[in-house]
């Protein structure tokens, strides 16, 4: 039976303290400076990797810590709570899950220990395409078997951290959609080495915040058949069961953001004196922050519920999606309360509020749009007609 | 070489300490407890000595209530081999001398060649235990250490102590006690592997009776704690710039006597 622990264990507290200790060495200036230059937090990610935190979910037999998703979430939440941005590296934690669950023993032995040490980075996952977006089964990138190789052709967009990865997981169609019974069949997952890959082009996109994302072009890219994960044609099903982990971890990023905003907002509105008293004494300021705190605590309960179910091996699709939804909304609400109470200073770069505001907004849109979470809950949790 | 490190668990530097209703202690509600930062320098130095020599054992020792286990666990996560927890209700009111006596008894049982301490704990800033330990054990002691080097055969240690404008260098025969100053090293933080491994390491509970420790009244008793008076409001000097500057200089010279 899954149960939610309302307090952190001694080990979880130590884990949190360990992450915060690293984060302390990377203050606001560090992230601000990278933000202006749209550069990757290489030093931070390297340090976090070397300390073992990004290998939290990899089983011990493959060189990781073998911890649960609750601990993984705690690590990411602590990074965002400290003012940093775990989005730069959270995927190193969970993309390997597809290899772990569906890869062959040889693939696991080959890759997981290196992913655990950070010798190999696997933090890019090529799914989204210019013409398919959330309608994944319509994707047009193909991988056609030719002897001992697959030949890949197509385009992907908004594929993050490709330039900071050695390996990428790729979803491509191996059987045309008109030759499969169900449109969810005929898609396959590949683990490909993208270092010096001929015919593979990466075009970085400059985004609203410092998030390394790209358009990808595959022009007759040849990959060995050993790149295939699991069975050909089952790829869509493989990626679906990795989604819950991703949702729970992204919810954790958002919870960290929300806590950061609330702490900033409380501190500022308690000390900022206007009209002879702290602005926090005004209900217009105070209630917005209190409301955001309520949303955040509620989102955390849902995240904890989803994590408890996940770690107990129980179905958690609804909870994981709802946690992601509530987390992203809570962070956005807290971000708005924080920027409002800071007035003009909320827009000043040196306060970090505007940067975090831009960063937290992403999780209302990605990795799945909150509208699609509503669609999921309507259809799969409530049994209503499909709305899209 | 066996090295023993004494550590104290203290409130996090970011904690807003409140005085408890009894007026003599602090209110523990909501406090985040950490290892006193100077003690972390001591732990780090002990681990570096062990690593440099390629062998040895580092034992962390702390006196205090149950919560202190978490501080010891974090020393184990940094890399200490085991820990000793002096945990007995009779020590609840221990002053520095009683603390030093209990630690000295534990040190005698362990028989390390070197004891490392922080130069002071950052809670009450007493900084007395190291010297008291040295006196009780009859060992040489150097405070505010910025550098140390143990000779190859492990018979003596050269320690450099911070003094105004430079370093004062001592040779001490071992066993000896050193107290770490900020700058001695940059403490490592625990890795995830370290945190997980710390669960399996031993924290031995030691009671007063195990040390043959006889209870005695404290030499030092706290009469009361007082919060700092609130900071007086700032003063804004009015007037045009030349007048205001004149007044500012006058105030700094005559009122504040700052220049």
C-alpha cells in the first residue's frame, strides 16, 4: 500500500541539505550571468553530477543511488528553491528510465553506469515535431531498416539539451501509419549516439529564458540496429510509461520555484515600508501571497501522492498529471504575487524575480500543455468523451 | 593514524534565534540544526590527513541530545568512519568544562594520535573546550590553525596559527590538539553516495556511566539571555548638499566620533 509521509526522513533531510550546500555556491549572479548570455550552467551541472545527484534514480547495480522518485523530486525542488534552474539537467535523471525499463541487458550494462557517472549525458528526447506537437502518433520522422542499420529522415523541434548530450532518445515511425492496426503502433524508440553523427543537424533556438532547445534535422542519418530499444513498433507505449516520472519531477521543479517566490515575496513585503507601514500589512499584497502558499502546499500534497504511488509501483497517471498541473499553476501564481509585491524591482534583473518568472512559466506549456492535462483528466479520470 | 574530531550541533546561521520563556535558553522551535562551520573545517582536515597518509581512521564525537545524531550523520556522509554520541540527560546542563571532561574521557578511551576541533562553536562563541581538553589530557594544543603538516613517521605536527599580519608556526609532539580556523581548507559537501553510505556507519551511544563520569555541579551557570536592543532609526540630514555634507561631517566627528 502506498502511503504519503508528511515529514522528510533523516536521509531525505540530509539529501536536501547536500543539494542546498552545492546550490549555495551558485548564487543569483551565476544564473543571471548565464541568462544574459544564454549559456548552459556547465559548472553547476558537472558539480551536481559528480556529487551523484543526477544518478539518484539509476539502480545501484548500474552505479546509481537506487532512490525513489520522491527523492529525485526533492533534489530538483531544492535546486529551484535555491534560485537555480533544474530544467538544465533534470532530464539526465529520468530519460534513462526508458532504457532501464525496456532496454536489453547489454544496453543497460553499456550505458547506465556511464550515465550514472556523467561520462555520458543522456538528456535529450526527440519526440516533438513541427507538424505534430502533442499529437505524437502523427509524427513524420521515419526510421527505415536497411540491412544492419536504420536510416532516419525528418525534423524535430523544441528538443532540449541536445548540445549538452552525448546520447539522445529518438521516437520515429518505423511502419507507415496506413499499415498499422492502431495509429499508436509502428513507432519505435532509439538510443542514438549523436556525437559526430553524419547527416544530423542541430539549430539552437533562442528562447524567452535561458533554456537550451533546438530544431533538429535528420538527412539520411544512419544508425546501427543496436540503437533500437525493445521491440520495433512498440515505441509509443514505451514512452508513455516514462511520462509519469517526468510529470512528477517537473511538478517538483515548479514546487521549488513556488517556494522561492513565496519566500522572496514574504521577505520583501515585510520590510518594504510605504505609507508608513510594511506593504505586507495590506490585504491586497498579503492575500495574494497567502493564496499562492495555499496552492503550493496543495500541489505538494498531490506531488507527494503521485510520488508515493509511483514508488509503490501503483498506477499514478492521473495523480502525476494533476501534480504537474497544480505545481505549474502554483508556481505561476506565486510568481505573479512575487512580481506584483516587488513593483518595479520585480522587473529589475538583479532581483532574480523576473528571471524566475520567465523560467517558471515554461511548465504550464511543457513537457505537456496544462490544457492537455485537463483533457487527460476529463477523458481518463472522469470517463468523459475525448475532447480533442 | 586515528584522528578524533569534536563537533557541535548549532542553529543554522540563518535562524532567527528566539529566547525561550525561561529567559535562560533559546526556543528550539523551527530551528534548523547544522554542524558548526569551524568544526566542518576540522572534519575536512582530518579526512585530508587520512587521505594523504593513505590509511587511518576518522572518528567524529559530539555531546548533546538525540537531535545531534543528524549532525554526526552528516560528518559520516562527508567521510568520517564512525561516530560517538555522548548522549545522557545528565549532560543537559553541561557547561564547557563538563563538556570537556566528558569529551576527554571519551578521547582517553579511544586513544587517538590527533584531536581536531573547530576554533569555537558559532552558537555561544565560547571557544573554551579545546583548551580545556588540552589541559585535562595534558596534551599540547594550538588554536586558530591555518595550516598543518604531520611528519612522515606520525610523531609530531607542524601547525601554523593565524596572528595579526602573519602566521606563527609551532612544532607539537603527538598526541596533540588543534583548533581549526576558517581558511584551513574548503570543506567538501557530502555526495549522494556519502549520504547513502552514512546510513550503514556506526554511531555509538555513550552514557555518562560508560565513561565513569561523575556528575558535578556546573562551574558556569547562565543567569539570563538578553536580545540585542533594536537598532536605533537612521537619521536623514536635510538641506542642500553643501550644508548637509558639513552637518554629516560634524555629526560623524562629534556625535558618532567615527572620524
